[in-house]
C-alpha cells in the first residue's frame, strides 16, 4: 500500500502510484520537508495522531494475523513467540530507518516528501558507481510492491474460498451450541465442491468490485469492514482463551525444516512497511509520527504474539492455515467467518489498487481516448483473473501466505531499508557498528527469502503429489 502520485507523463511501467491512503485520505498541500517541523498551514488539514494510528493498525492487521497460530506451531510454543517478538523489533527498526532516510533525502533533494521507490532511487544517487542506475532502484521497489500486493490478492482468494466452503458444508448442521468434536476441528458434514470452484464463483464479484472508478466510493464499506473484522477478532480471542485445554503438551521448539515456513508467514504479517511513508507524509504534525509508529507497532506486535500463542495453545496440532478454519460450526462463529470474509472481500479492492495503478496507466496512455475506459476495465479484469489463476494453482492457504512473505515481503521489510541507510549516510561517517547491524539484518532477510521460498515451493509440490496419488487411488 505504497503512496505517491501517478506520473503518467513518463509512461513507465514502474512509475510512482497512489495508494489506498491517497484515495481515502488525500494529501494536503504542505511545505517542504525542511520546514515541516511546523504544523501545516492552508489547504486541508493533515491526519491527526489518532487517525494515523488507526491507519497504521489497519495497514498491519489482516489475513496474516489469522495465520500466526500455525506459524507458532512451525516454530514451537516457546521459540515462536520469542521469534515473533524479535521479528517485530527488527521490522519496527527497519520502518524507523526508512523514515529517517526519507527525511534526510527529501531535505537533500528539496522535496516535500518521498515514496519508498524514490527514497531508494535518491539513496543510490549518493553512491557514485550506482548513480547511473538509480532509476532501477525505484523500479525494483515497485516490482516488489506489485508482487506483494498481487500476492495479497491471491491469499484473499484462497482465504475466501476455504472459509465459505467450510460454512456451506456445515450449514445443515450449524447449531447454537458451540461444542467442538474431539479433534478441535470444524466437522465437515456435507462435502461440496473443490475450493478452486469456489474461487471461480467469487471471480465475477471481485471483477465487478475492482471496476469501482474511485476508492472513495468504497470508504463507507471499508469502515463497516473494519468494524466487523474487529468484532470478529474479539470473538476469536474469546473462544481461544476459554477453550485452552490443560495440561499443555505441545513442542517448545519446532522442527528446523518448518522454521522457514514460520519466517514467511511472520514476515507476511509484519509487512506493513509500505504504509509508513504515506502515513508520515500525510500527518498534520509529521514530527509526531515516530511515537505513532512505536505505539501502533507495539499494539500490532502484541496482537501477533498473543493470538499466535493462544491460538496454537487452543487448537494444538490441528491448527489450520487460518484460525477461522478451526472455529466450531455454530451460528456465532459461522457468522465470524462470514463477517471476516466480507472484510477481506472489500480489502481486495484496496490491495488491488496499487498494482493496477502501476501497470494500467502506461498502457491506457498508448490508446486513443475513445478506448481508454474499455482498455482500463479489460486490464483490471485480466489482472484479477491472473491472481485467481495463481490461487487456483496453489490452493493451500498456509503455503501461499508463507511463499508471498518469503518472496516479496522479506525484501521490502528487511533487505531494502538497511541497504538504503548504508547508501544514504555512507558519506557522512556511518559508524562501523551501524554498518555491521545493517548487513546482519539484510543477510537475515536474504537467508529467510532463500530458505522460505525453497521450503514453501517444496511443500507445495509435495502436497500436490500427495493429492494426485490419493485421487488416482480413489479412481482405482
């Protein structure tokens, strides 16, 4: 969910782009960065402390949170929460580094604000042997933004299909009693279609959703979605806390081969670095953003650790790719699944907005005015079909989340910010300790990317092979 203005004049595939915040919370005019220690004057006021905090929470809480109990299972009951805490500290530090570098570079370039891609571009201009290729820095960042946001959209397709499928299959036996069976898993009573057919059923509705001409029209629905998702989380916490069985006999440390899956899921959940600069740029008093960042991410980290740990303690080895898949088939928790699905459905349009605004305008600029709207709608439909096709190819919620986190989120959240700090301040006496710290963080991100991607792909191949074996056995 990056933010910057769309530069249609360049016609570049990776030009800067607006975001959900741009659409629902437009930037007010403001003075240059060097003058922004004062409050804004004139035009529309920027966002307040509380408004920015709400946006920050919204940008970090989604499907990734619901997958963290499985992530804790992959790491272990003790190692999992400790790893989440460490990852949270590192992720917040990288966000702080990105803001610091943006401040320095925007003052150096005499610009009011910078996007993530622009910060990397101008950071590369500080290094003589990278200066000629600085434009590539912005393009690479935008490429990973596209991969990340389209990856989120793939996850949403899988999440919607799995949860709605479960609700439909248990509909005839759904009661007002919220007792679970012996395996702590929602009982499937009436088998229905394959989850991939549910994705195809959602496809027309999602295509119509992304045809929305302006995200401001979705603002009321987005507010409702946030409220129902909050209510759903409260009910999930309540059920998990009240159904923990004792004694708790779960592995304190998971298998080493499963830890890369933990990394991918966790970094997927923590990938909120994209909202940092847009939110800071829109504040009425930008100097108060760091307290907002620490407060908001402190709340987020607490939610991640608590739900991940409590969910695993409640459902144990049977925990699913999303904790909603473990809730009992009573009306209360079926409603939780449906409400959360509604929130994710609306959020799809917000996540889709970023790659659409990067990829579509350069193509539309090359056609006549008469064909601009049809081409725009056609390309939007093609992008949605593409994300649906990827989800159909990999209909495993936990592995899709881990793969997206490992491939793209690790670069945006862990690898790029430390490198950017080295490029930005290398001519100003950056201490050896800071340099070593940045190298270590980037190496951790790179190792997580390599191992997480490999293990996720290997697990996807193994599960598909197992399904094919079972299918052939049943046919025989």
